[in-house]
C-alpha cells in the first residue's frame, strides 16, 4: 500500500482484521521482530526514510548511482522485513538462506553503484562475472517483489524474460541472449532502472513518508466520522458513508485492500446492522475503496508515473482525473441509494450519528492535505518539496490533538513505517520495469499492438473492448503502481495507434487495470470485504462489479470523447458530457438494480440500460434518444408507483 499499513478505526471488529490483511494483502505478512532486534530493524527503516528525503531534496548524484543505491536499500530491507512464505513466524529469526539472498542481492546493486561511471563507459561489453552479478540483481528484486507483492506480477515478468531468452531475441547463442538481456534489464535504463523506479525514488517515496505521518494525526478516523455526520442519517446511510469515506481516504491512500479493511471494519458491520445483505455490504465497501485508486491527488501513486509518461505537469494529471473519479463514485452512490430504497432501509439514528459541530473543531486535521494540494497545484515548488512541507505541517497539526500527538518517538515510528511502506511500491516498480523492458527489447509490444489493431479493423470501440480485456487480465493481483506501468507499456500504445489521444489512452488502461481488484476471479478487495462481512466471496465480487459499473463505462466516455479530460473542449461541452454521463450511469445503475421508484419489470430494465448507454456514448443524436428512453422509464415508474399506492389504499 502507498501510505503504510492502515489501522482499523473500529473500537470492536467482527473478526480478526490482521488475519484478513495477511490473507489478502501480501504486504501485511512480515517477520516478527521483538526487543532489541525490533529497535535495530526500525532504525534501519527510519534511516532509509531519512536517506530518501535527503537524496530526493538535496543530493545531485549521478542518476545511475542514485537509483542503484535506492534499489540496494530496497533489497536489503525487503529481505529484512518479509519472510519467504506466509504462516506463523518465529520471533527474531531469519534463516541463513535469507541472509545469503539479502547479502548477494544488495551486493549486486552496490557493485553497480560503486562502478557506475565505469559501467556506463564500457557499453555492452560485459565480463562473465558482471553478467552473473546482473542475474543475481534481477532475481533478488524479483524475489523481494514476490514476498511483498505476490506471485502474479512475478510470473508475468518471468514469462516475458523467458520469451526474450528463448524466442524473442535474434542472437544465435544463449550466452549472447543472456548478455543482451542482462545489459538491457539490469545495467541499462530501460529495465529495472527505468521510469517506474526513477519516479518512485524521486516522488513517491516522499509521499509514502507523508502518508505515514498523516496516518498518525488521526485523519482516517476523522474521515469516517465526518462522512457519518454528513450522510449517515439518510436512507441506507452506512453504505453512503462507505462511499464518501472511501473517496476521502482514497485521496491519500494506495491500496484497495487496505482501504477496504481500514474503513470497512467500521462501515460493513453498520451496513449489515441497518439491513444490507452481507454480500452487498462487502461489495459496496470494496467498490468504493477500489475507487480510491483513481481519486486525485495521489491515485495510488500512478499520478506521478502518468505525468512522467505523458510529459505533462503532475497538477494537470490531477485536474484531468477529477471528473471521471466523481462520476465513478456517483455511480456507486446511486446504486447504494436505490438498494436502500428497494429494501426500505433506514439511516443511522440521531443517537448513533456523531455531532457535526465538534467535528468541525477537528477540521485542522485536513491542513497538511490541503496545503499539499495547494503547493502542488500552484507549481511554485517541486513535488518533493511540497510533500516535505506537508510532513512538517502534519507534525504541527498533531500537537493540537491530544489523542494523536506526534512525539519524537512517534516521529521515529512514522519514519520506520514510511521505510517499510516503500518496499512494496519500489519492488513492484522494479519488476514492472523488467516487464516493460522485456516487451520493448523483443519488439513484443508491436506484435501485440498490431494483432489487436488488425482484429479491431477501423472500429475504435472494438479496440477499446479488446484492450479492456487485456488490462483486466494483466491487472489481476498487481498493485496500482506496477499495474499502471504494465498497462502503459503494453496496452496504451494500442489505443494511441487507433487515434485515441495519449492522455485518454493512459487513463483508459489505468482504470481497467484497477478494476481487476473487483472482477472475478482475482478480486482481492472484494474478497477482503467478504471476509469482514462473512459473505460469499464470489457473490461479493459479482455484486461489486455491478456497483462499480461506472468504472466500466466512464473510460469509454473519455476515450470516445476526451472532453471529460479537458482535452480540446469548452466549458459547455464539459458540463454537457458530465450531465449526460451522470444520467446515463443513473439509467444503467437502475437497470442493474432492478429498482427506481418501484420494482422494474424486465422490459423497463432493458429500455433503461439502452437509454443509459446511449447517453454515455457521445453524440447529440444518441444523447437525445437516450434521454427520451430514460424519461420513458421514469414516467412508467411514476405511473406504476401511483397504481401500487391506489391498490394499497383501496
């Protein structure tokens, strides 16, 4: 997760939340260090955080030296923190083979760091021992990724590297292929040391540390309470709280599973208590929490990577992400509202709701986040500088909160948590770089692009659909940052070739990579929510997919009409497309729910979904037809409701 392990804000939970996190969130499976050993490990992690802050803000090192030193640290602390497999861990124990892997892996990157200038100057002529060092380095970062992230992304990387060594490269000898592969992936700047790890070491690390400090100010608990105060009293209030709170938490978080468990430990039991079915309660939280990955300003750290890939300011990416994210959450909000009306569910009572005025006194907790957005938006200083200032403000803000006051000890703990939080993101970025590098050096990207373009012909909508399928498959079980890196290398060029603007293509593949956390069979966020709700996992995943229909529709909107992303448009066009898309999502959501003002018969559901899709598809004619169809359904629903009311009073 991007901003460290999220603590539950529930006083009491229906089950062991740590067990849920360990089952569905690989990052939670860590070694157990106690006593002096724990102090020593935390010191290493805290020093790493301080090192990252110094290098990011002040150092002017050679890029190869900076990146290899950073990855060496990641490999070292990766083996220090994560065991080889899940299960019960023996306290203060690290097997000899982990020590050996840690030393060899760290040594491989330190060798590069110590000889960076020589290696740059020698070109592609490597000695046999340098090839072995490179192989050790590639394997070591891959193993850290397997331990901290999971197996799927490592399997994908292994397949692409194997393809390069067996079929993809034209060199006649295996040693020649291995030499070129190691040169490209380890010593070059198109593999491990490519854009993902570069952006991670420059920007993401400071935001991870900022998140660790922000978490200790009690902001997660504040988001839950303020959401309860605003929407908790309405029909089906707890589900709406889940949507609003997850949207707020998503602004500063980077893990769908952590979001689901963190806020779901509060919202899911409340939803069940007010009458929501367990599967729906879990699905509502999972779909909202997954949406946190597309919510600016962080977007699961993908915003920084996207800015680098597209060559545009980070603030521009954030602005372009706002409207699609709002429409996504609006779709979920509409769905949970209709479900609440359908089941006749109440909101929370006045006694259960937190008082709004006392919460306003804690509004200062938002100061670090507001300042960060302001500093980044004005672009007067670097992103790293803005995050560093926000960290200082977070410490100052905590002094006004007795329950979450940040003491020197807690500062050290926050630095340690930030250091640990970097492992997963950096390891995933490193392996994503290997995948992108293997695809590039073999020319496989062009093969994939040409294949899909040939299948699609001249039909952009077919290319979008085929690309969507590729993104969902490749995104299964892959964390946000690595997910986007893979999609940007493999899938985005397909749409660009078909004439979709660069920014729309990158947003499209990012969205569909993220929804893999909801779509079966690898729906980690949905399964985590199901574990808390004690619900059927597959039913939860299917329900979550229905609730997150906006994530499947909105990308088609901005791919076919980039006005939503403020590309070559006017204010009127933006307003128009937002209104028609919102009404369209309303129509589709009502059809999937089977309820608007009363139960919808099958023909009304068909009319509603057709009208909704026509409104979403850009064009004056389709908008007019879609609006008429949705209006017809609304009128029929009003008539049906009045008819039912007369029957009841008769």
